[in-house]
């Protein structure tokens, strides 16, 4: 894998973590409302779809060569996005008081 493919992979992994965060927020009610087996099925489909999209994009970027670093970047970006979102919510609640 050359340097250009590595940089594209890192940037895509970073952006995909942010995309996952916003998709999760968008579909939150669908994923956590309803009966238990429907929630399980919706969560399973949501995760499988996100994983398949991730692998398809990596097929185009660098012929499907996925390293653990790219997955860690995606997960850390998702966690950082969630943390920043929680901080904004807390600030809004504190300002409302």
C-alpha cells in the first residue's frame, strides 16, 4: 500500500466515524423503540449495513486492505464525536438553568 492509499484510508476512516455518529443520532428512535426482538433486528441490520459500506469503500480505496489502525481511527472518531455531543448537551442544560 503506497502513501496516497494510506492517507485516503485514514481520512476515510476519520470521516466514516463522524458519519456513523450522525446516522446513529438520526436513527436512534428507530433503533431503541418498540419490542425487544424488533430492536435487536433493527440494530443488527444497522450494524451490518455500516460494516458492508465500510468494506465496499475500502475495496475502492485500496483493494480491500484493511488494517487494525483504520478500524481504531473509525472507533475513536465515533467516541470523540459522542463525547463532544454530550458536552454540548450538558452546556445547553447548564445555560438553561
